[in-house]
C-alpha cells in the first residue's frame, strides 16, 4: 500500500465519480478506480481512459492506497467506507451524507479510531467560491447576527427520476447540502422549534413535505428556515450582519444588500476554481489532499456529522411540531 497522498483510490464509478476524476486529474493525482459491476467499470473506463477494477473493495484490497474517495450510491457509502478502513486506508472522503443513519456513522467512527484513520464527509457547498467570499465578508463586518435558509426540493423534477435509495431519502441525500451550509455559516443549532406537515405527498417520500423552524445557534445567531416541496422555491441562504444582508441564491453566486438600501448587487468572487469542474469540488478535494494552501480546513468530520444527524432528524420530524 502506498502512503503517497498523490495516489487516490476512487470507489464507486457513477456520475459523481466522473466529476471527482476531472478534479483529481487537474491536481495530478494517480487514480485507482474500483467499481462493483463490470458494466459500470467499462463505462467509467470509456469515459475517462482510466483502467478500472471490478468486484469492489474486498476483491481489490491490494490496490487500496492510503487515501481514498467514496463516490458510490448512497446506500453503499457506509459499507464501502468500513471496508476501506479494514483494508488499510488512512484518509477517506465519503460522499454525503456518509451513511443513511447515525448508527452506521458511529460504527465507522469506532473502526476509524481503532485503525487511526481519518474520515470526512463531502459537502462541497462549504467550498464554493461564493461561500469562501461570504465567510470573509461576514468576518470583516463583525460576524453574523441573524440568518435564514430554504431547502425546497423540486418535486416536479424528482418525480421523473428513476426510483432509488437516494430518491427515497431526498432529505438526507440532498437537502442536507443546504442545511449543512447554513449551520456551517451561522453555527450549529443550540435551541430551536420545528414544525412539519404534508406527510406522504409523494410516493418516494414518506416524510413531511413542508417545513418551518426557528431558533438560535451556538454562536448566538438567530435563525429561521422554510421549505415547501409541494410549491415553488429553491435552495438559498441569507446571512445578516450589522452592515449587510448577504444572499446565496443560487448558492454559487453571492449578492449583497447594504444597510439603508433596497439595491441588491452581485459580488465579484476572488477565489475562483477551474470553470470546467463541478463547483466547490476542486477546493474541497484540494483541502482533502492538503494541496490548497489558501483554503481553511472546512471538511466535515465524523463527529460533526454524527452530531448533525440529531438536528437532521429533528428538522425532518414527521409529527406536527416539537421543541428541542
């Protein structure tokens, strides 16, 4: 097994793996690609010109490098991560949400601690140039005072997607992208009330479809949120300081409304990424490989994700309301 961070084992060869491959190539990483099925391996090799190996982690244990990225289907993330740890991987980046329940995350944590392995969860919105610029602006203005976020999902689009575990767990598999980003910017929630309604509105979602809530974070930032999957809307985060309202909507762009004005202006982003790569992925992988000196360590740790699962379960609570 190599201990060179420039050698990366990529496990799971679907669409997101192609995006990781582009980033890893741009960072001059040596990629060992592992898939489960012959068909997925053949397609990956055809699309990337990179040799791939069939049979999953256990069949290819001798190929596992110290550094690995798990880009498999959501229901396989936890199993593959544990297999990588047991096969000797020491630094692993796992696609969000890392596992479909907190129990599996705790199992991963136990294995990782015994093996002295580091495991991180991939939430690339933390690394968007718009996010990094917003962090600088908010800090320069004395910090956040209040905030708002929306995680409305486009059910009219999801309805047409093939059935899959990711579709059936849309809140965890997709909505947590924006929820993680919001609490990353404002601080983890401390006290809050949650309200939900609209259960079983879709065949692919047995939980609620309408969400509101409010509270205060550990950074003493007052916040509120809203999502209505049966109506119109989109992802967004707003952070308010004593001088400005900053808006991420779409989250890849940053807008500012100064105090005393109704004018909203787009901010030119100074921290850019290669234009042909998936936004946020280059900065995230660079940080993971310790090659991006200008990006602070914003990677989500296992401990952070285990703690956040308590809040995800609370926000996705399927009864009328509950106060934490």
